[in-house]
């Protein structure tokens, strides 16, 4: 231990005397660290995106309904509390977003066609935060107020109905007494969605207009809550449950869409596999590098031993060298990772890469997401791994017979 | 050139340890590469099969226009003999006929508009996972019995259980009133609410009678062993269609339009990730090669002072590197293929998949697909990087002074 | 005389007729519907559904009372005998002896065709919507064989549950509807209900045969022919109940 400062200086000087080799090794470690961090960011981004897309359709992290509604989503199973009462309860609770909406099955008709759809009566402002429709991308315009008299439908549905912005269509559903409730609406906007199915099945009208058409006063059928983290919705769930005090069924997103919830677990499992594979590749590379480094120095080590250096000091020096290399490599890797992920967080367009190949025609955007915890974890893992990897060759090195070592022909 | 080759080979084996270390790195990395990409291919196969297995099958025979309009009059004539004829011709049971109509299902308490399918009880389980998802009661057995199976959510909404009666009301093929009273013999649960709420299945014989189909149906569903086989099967089915009938075969991409795009998008992103892995691997191999070449400066010095020109030496070094690279490529590809093949046979269970399988009747394991592509892509790229590794030191040799070199290390 | 005074006189003379024309248009339409239904009626009719490759014919009896109540019972062909439809205002119930149950038609099935014809369930229940949900104007009037024929344009109100851009009716001054045309919102003719034969029946001049044809598929049509009709008969309200719908032996 007394030798520590001396060994450190020796180690440092050694590294810089053989700067070419040092640079190569540092480079390898840096690339390894970069790969690990970048990959984690990428996979996180992928899972995030997939789940967020799924949740934006549900929508929300937590939902509340009349207990009968999830089985039979008709207007007779609506929420007994009106909008005023709900606002009184939930506005003060400071969720990231919440909204009540009318969601019922309906039939939409044009002059020549009719289709079964899901009618959504929404407050456009309240829903903007979590809607799967991007209001700016709507052809025409999206709804402006809950009283809006227009309807916004998907592009594909408009094509199927042979209608367009400016024309009228009729929406028909049922009121709580099972009487027909229908009304003409003018198409004011067409939206596009990732999945063709959404463009064909969802139809947006103003919430108050829907309530009037369905003769349900100011009640609705669904309340949506959005928190901060889709992986941790329990706090939101608790607060909503308390507020409704048993009168409504409160569900977490993965309870409503069990498929998506289970899919998330599978995706996480898949990510784990990728991480393990990167880890293995990295560790093998690291071990390989360090082992080779020691073997290439056999003569030199033999010389040092012959000159009187203690085996334990050899061990120490080699380990310290490795740690220096790791530290520098990690530092560089971190910087590289940061520099490459942050600017790309607004999206990587892989169509450029995919374009060249016939098999893959579709473009897609990747959104890597860098979490500090991931970065720290990667660094810690590499350090520990590197330390362990350097132990064996260092140990071996310290055990050399000086004479044998010196006379080994490189 | 022959001498150079033999020299290079001997040089490699003179330094057993170094060679094995370097090659070992490549073999290990290549195994990983082969495994990962095979796993990726296996995943796609799984994703597609999972979606198609539920209901739509790998392809369907329909009349043109039915897919978009779904009018009961757009019927496939003589659908049962057509299906059984194809089953015989292709010696498989995974072909089944269906009919479909939109109608009203009523229990004592409630009514709902649903999709009513007429299916062949013996063969429907071969093309769809729904018959295997019966939670209560049993699936359909006799093609003419007045039985019905419904989804669990529909059962709850209608407030019926096994043994209860349901009334079906709709419009027949000739426009007349279609009505029947049926018995609930089974309730299925697929986990997908839309299916469990909106679908009921009748035996095809009963369906044809109730809806006045006159022997016609609307679909013949065909499943192959896997996607590749499905692609081969499709043209054969098209040829086997009866002449003179206006029928068309839709492949799974036409039946499930979003699926292919979703997979392609996923594929591009996976390829990107794979690219990173390759970079990592290639870099570490590059590193090993570089180091080993640089460590031989002393040796090069001696050799050059003995008269070997830098150019020649450079070629020698490149050759050695290439040989080691080849070794790593071949051994790595083989090791990768063997390792992955074990999983191709036995399957890999990714955490989370058992839950998927239990809830949705999907396969619990993924089977990585080993093929020429997956075996070679990664290792070849690594090999190229290896060659690159030799370029720098080979160039450097030109600037090397033998005496200095001999003093190195 | 004062020029302005003349002008005012001129305008005053004109305006009532313009206003009268508007009122007249709505009145003409209302009168036509009242004429067809009467205060009450009993009709025996045949409906023919024609397609390029087949044709189907059904005989039916229908009772109507007031604006809102109707009962239809199929008598031929045998396999459809006893099927019935009851309409009360906007609601429709259906009955089939095969299942021996009365079922209310939900909104999701209102767009389905009625008895396989080119009329939808909604068409049948909403026939009188045309009066209140539209703005009617007389486009022209013609004299044909001493009968005045009004051509009336009906444009649905903005929120009306109507998909058409406009509808054009040709109505005679004896309240017979010669033609009812449906145009889409681009002005294209989509389908037309045409009276093919006019005769005196049950004490009134009515359209004996009417045919609904789609412009895009002229070989697909539905024709309704009146075989016998009686007006202003005494119909009990109990006729228009669900229990009566279920029991075909009474009628």
C-alpha cells in the first residue's frame, strides 16, 4: 500500500510511453462503453415509444368508468357524475392531464356508405396532451371547442365513405332509453394515424355536442388521467381511487389493455437479452485486450522482476494501469455517448439506412432516451468487469520467472 | 506467392497464444452476431404467426370485393367441397371454410349486433386459435347442430351461460329474414376484448341453412406450416382454384394491412441496433489485431534488416491477418450456427413470454431462424474490419527504420 | 304618381306570392304525405326486389294510423309468412314465427336493408322526416294534362340527420308524388323513387306502382305495387302493440 503512489506514477508513465498501444486500448474501451450506453438508450427509446403509442390510443395511464362499461360500452352505462362534479374533484388534484369524454359505438353514414365506428365526444383542449391525433397534422382543422359542431374523421374512413372536408355525414347511436339518437355533422378535418385501423374506427366530435345528441346532460362515459411515468402509475391510481370512493371502476392502463401490458414485459425481456449480448461482447473484448497487453510485455516484466521489483508490485502496477485505461476509456465513452444520443433524441430517421435494401421499405423514427441511471450503471459494470478482467493476467504476470520471461522471444 | 502464403501460415502458428486469442475473440463475437440476428428473424416469424394464427390465417380465398364490402351476396360458391378438395389435394388439414353475416343476437334480457361466423367444427381449430380458447363448455362439434359459441364478454353482456338459448336475427343471402334459435354450448376467451365481445360462431351447416346461403360461404382460410411455406403455397393454391369461378386469393399482408409495416419498421430499428453490435465487435477485433501487429515491431525490424522490403513485409502481414480473419470467420460462423441451431430446435423463452402464452394462447418460445444470411452477415463485416486492421501497420512499415524497430519494446 | 310609391306598391304586390310559394312548398309536401297515408289505411301490396341475377317477390299487408304507427305483415312467400314489422314513431320492432320473438331493432341495425329491399330500416321509419327537417322551395310548376305538377327542392337543415345534399320531388296538385330524387352533396343523382303507374284506388288517386332505382346500378331496384287499399277505416290502437305483432293469427 505504501507503494501506491509510486506504482501509480510508474503505471501512468508506462501508459504514455507506449502511447500508441494506450490509445488503441482506450479506444476499445471507449467504443465498448459507448455501445453499451447507446444501445440501452436506443432500446429504452423503442420500448417507450411502443408503449406510449399504445397508451395514447387507450388513452391515458389510468381510466375510470362505470363498472358495467368495460364489458358493454353503451351510453346506458355512463358515469353518473356530471362534468361539473368531476371538475370539482379532479381539477384540484393537479394531474399532468385529465379529461372526461363520451365514448360510444355508433354508425356513420354518407350518401353511399355506412360504417360502424367508435364515437368520441371530447374537449379538444383537455385532450391535446395525450391524444394520438396530432392537431397540427390534421387536414382541415381539428375541433376547437367542446361545442364544436363539426366532426373529425380519419383519412381512410373518409375514403371509404367517399366524403371529404366540407361535406355532411350522419352519425347514429342510441340514447339511454334505447331510442335512436342521430344528427348531421359537417366534416371539418381529416386525421392520419400510425395504424390504419384507427383512421377507420375513431370519429371525433365536440363533447357537448355529443352529450346533446345522446341526451345525457353533462355526463360522460370515460375519464382519462395521465401521470408522469407510465411505468409507475400506482400513485395516480391511488389518488383517483380515493377520489371516486368506489363509485367507479378505476383501471391502470395495463389492466385495460392486457395485451400491451404483457407486450411491455416481453419487450423488456428482449432488451435484457440485447444488453446481455452487448455485455458479453464488451467483456470478451476487454478481457482479450488486457490479456494480450500483458502477454506482449513478458520480456519487459521479466526485466523488471530481475531488477528487483516485487511480484506484488507488478500485480499492483498492472491493475492500476488497467484502472487508468478504464477510467479514461469510460470518460471518453460517456462523452461520446452523450454527444451522440442527446442530439438524436429528437429522432433518428432510419429510412436512409433502410432505403438501400429491398427487403425493408418502411421508414421509421427511433427516439433514443438517455437515462442517467443507465449511464451510471454502464460505467459501474465496465469498471468492475475491467477490474476482474485484469486480475488474472496481472496475477500471472507477477508469477513469471524472470529469466524465462526475459528470454521469451516476442 | 506460394512461399508468402506458407510463411504467413507458419507465422501465425508460431505465435499460438496470440493467434488463438485473436481468433478466439472473433469466434466468440461471431457466435453472438449469428445468434442475435437469427433471434431477430425468429421474432418476426413469431410476431406474424401470432397475429395470423388467431383468426385470419396465412391466406384466404374470397370473391373479389368481399374484403372491402363484406356483403353477404359476395359469396364463394360450394365452399365446403372447395375446402375439402383443397385439403385432399395438398394433404393438409389446415384449410377451413367459413361464412359470415352481421346480425342481432338476443337473449331473454338483451340484444347486440354482432358478427356471426359459420365454421367447420373439425377444421376451424387448425386455422384459428379461438377454438382452443374455450373457457367454459365445449367447442362446436356437429356441422348441423343448433349450437353456438360466443365470446366471454358477449356472454356477460347478454347475461347467458352454457345451456341458455339465444335468438339470431339477420338478413339472408337472398334478402329474406334469417332467424334461428340456438343453444350456447361454449364460451371462449381470447383476451382481446373486441373479439370476445363481437364474435359468435355457428356450425357452417347451420349457418348456411339460416342465412339461405345455398351451399356458399365467404372465405376459405388456409394456413401453412410457417411464413416461408405460405409464400410457396400461394401460387399453388391459385392454380388449384376451380376454373370459371371469380375467386381471388388474399395473402396475409392484404388481410392484415398494418402488420407488414409494423414489422418492417421494427426490422429497420433492429437492424440499426445490430449495426451497433457489429461496430462494437469489429472494433474490439480491430483492436486486438492492431495491438498484435504493433507488438511485433521488433520482429519486423529484424526481418527488414535482413533484407525483406517493406512492401513485401506489408503483404505478409496483411496475409497473416487475413488468414486469422478467415479462421475467425469460418469457425465463428460454424460455432454461431451450431449454437443458434440448438435454440432453433429447442426454442428460447424470453422473460415475459410465458405470460403472453398463458393469456393469449400464443407460443411460449421463440425459435431463432438460422439461414445463410444470418450466419454470414455479421461475421463477414467483422472480417472486413479485420483486414482494415492490418492496413495501418502495413502502411507504417514503409516508414519503419529497421534499427529503431529492433530497439523497440 | 310618386316613383317610390309605385315601387312600394309593386313590391307589396309581389311579396305575398313569394312567401306563399315557400309555405306552399312545405304544405304541398305535407299534403302529399298525408294523402298517401291517410288518417288510417289498410293496404295489400306486393314488393318486388330485382337484381341482375335474381328477383324476389313478397306480398304484404300493411296498416297505418296517424303519422307514427304502422304494422306490416308478410303473407307470401310461404317461408317468410308471418314475419312482421311494427313501427311506432322512430322505433322499429321485428317478429319472425321461426323464433317466435319480438325484437327491437337497435341503432346499429337501422342502416341494414328492410326485408332485403333497397329501402333501409331507417328509410321506412323516417319517411315523414322530410317535412320538418328540410327547407322546401318550389322550383317550377308545369301543366300536364290539366294537372299542375310542382317541382319542389328540399334541402336538409344543417344538423339534420340526413346525408343527402338535396332532394327533389315532383308532386301533382292532387297530391300524388310522381318522383322523389336523392342527390349527393356534389349534386350527383344517387337514387330515385319513381311512380310508374297512377290509378284510382280506395277512393283516391294514388301511385299504384313505385320503383326505387339507384343511378349507379340501374339493374338493381325495388318496386312496391298496391294491390288493394282502404282509407279512413277504424283501426284499434291495440293493433299497433307488441303483443299483436307477436300474434299473427289476428291479421
